[in-house]
C-alpha cells in the first residue's frame, strides 16, 4: 500500500519565502552600501569646512585687538563686526563638528552590523594621539568658555610608544570629550 500526497504548493511557498528572504537581504545590503558611501561623501566636505573655518578664526583673532573700543568710531565698528563674525564662524565650526560626529557614529554602526569593523594596532605615541584628539575640541571649548587642558601623567615616563589603533582611540576619546563638553564646566583637566 502507498500514499501519494501532492506537496507542490508547499514547495512553491518555500521557494517564494526563500526568494523573499534573499530579496530582503539584498535590499538591506544595498541600503547599507548607500548609507556608507553617502556618509563618506558627507564627511570629507565637513572636514574641509571645519579646517577652513578654523583658519579664518585664527586670522581674524590676529586682527582683533583685546580691547574692542577705539578712539576712532569707524575702527571700533570694524572691530565689533569682526568679533561678530568670529562668533558666527565658531557656531559654524561647532555645528559642523557635531554633524561629523553623527556621521562617524553612522559609519561605525554600519561597520558593526556588517562585521567589518577592524582594530589595526601600530606603533604610536599615545600622548600625541590624545593631544591631537583634544585639539579637535579647542575651538568648541573656547566658544563655550571652557578651559580644556591636556596633562601628561607621570606614569608615561619611559613609555613613549605603544601598539594600538590610533583611529579607534581617537574615536573613544572624542565620544568622552563630547559628553564632557555637552555638560560644561569652567575648567576641565584630562589626564592621560
């Protein structure tokens, strides 16, 4: 004796389900690629904006006297206009840095989801890496009236070089500094 069951409709449903999963995975892959490439394209111009604006700030600060008042009314007006421009440019820098941090977070999450995040250790001077990370926030801290100091700890003596991934260290430090500067104090010391 035997039994014959037609399972062609089950097989059809199974193939449709498999095809739906494959299409969903492909759509997710394309979306991730689009987010990744767009984030990189946004990040580069923002870095250029920050660098150019920082150069303009440095130039204007050299032109601006400590005392804005002047015996010549026209000169006093120019000094105050330069001071206003400095404030506007520092706001541009602050906003651009915030946008760049958001883009960096998107890129990191994209790499984590795709298991593409890598840690690449290399011989570097940790104090130099930390100092560079702190410099990124100097303009923002000045604007917020925060004094940010980098103090090299005594324990670093005799240990100038280390094997680490500088980009990952900077990423962690930037997140820490961002949290610190979002809750402003009049003076911040970062020991390393």
